[in-house]
């Protein structure tokens, strides 16, 4: 009859402990991914809006009534705003994450915080450009990443 030394666990116990540790690690990773999906949602669409702005020394705004993100003339020292209507006509909740690219970015004074839209909800998102730069042409893109909230 062979006696086991209580200070040295058998290979079977070591294997069981290893499997338990692996299960804990895997379940922790799965829980993290689930919580992150609940928070951020599943990315499914990207909308990119080109921005063109001309800053100049002028008192005449020269803004047309269209709903594009064109800012044909922004007098130095003023701020001009354009609105985008965000309409959730999907059958699920949306999280919209805006971001900016291009040389117009330092002059955009709008909030780029994520927006949550319920089913059927409409919200205005305004993009304001400050004419506190040097005269010139500025361009960029407003990107709206859409996430399906689960």
C-alpha cells in the first residue's frame, strides 16, 4: 500500500485546479465582452458627412438654407451652426458615436459625445464651426458610427 504525502497534491488534483483556473479566466473574459457589448453595442453602420468651410473677413454670412454641412462663408470671429436630424427608424435602440477628421477639426465647437436613440426617436445633432481661425479653406469629415444596443 502506497501512502500519499499530504504536502504534495496528486496530479489529478493539480489538473482539476488548472481546469478551474482556466474556466474562471474564460468566464471572466466572456463576462467582460458581454458587459462591453451591452454598453457600446454592435457596430453595424458608418455615415460620413464631408465638411467644407471657408473663413473670411466679412460681415455678410452668405449662408444658404440647405441642410448640408457646407459652410460657404464664415466671418472671422463668428460661429455658424448646421443641424443634422438623427432619426432611429430601426427596430432597436441605437448608440451613435460621432468623430471628426481633417483640418477643420480644431474649429468645430460641437459636442462629440455619444448619443443614444430609442426606437422611433428623432434628435437634432448640431455641428458648429467657430470662425476664430485664419482666413482660408478648411475641410474634414464628420463620421457617425452606429451601434445596435442589445
